[in-house]
C-alpha cells in the first residue's frame, strides 16, 4: 500500500473523529453540565485527548439527560 492510498483511507476516519469531537463539545456547552462523577471540565479534556473513543464515552456515560 502506498502513501496516497493510506492517506485516502484515513481521511474518513479523521472526519468522523473531528465531527464527533465538535458535536460532543457543542453538546457539553449547550447542556451546561454533565452527569456525575466527572465534572464538565474533565469531559472536555477526555473528548479532546482520547481520540474517537472520548466523544463516544461522553455520549454513553457523561451526557446529562434533559
């Protein structure tokens, strides 16, 4: 596999990762809080640092229900 093919294969994953992270950060901002035990600032760090898995964890475990 050459470099061009590898880059083209990774672009969709990168777009999904960035999209999920932006949506999770927007959701955290809009809801003004998260479920315990982690505070909001901790979820922001997890979403930004833990690639692809961080936003998914937020939506499953940290999202405060309305």
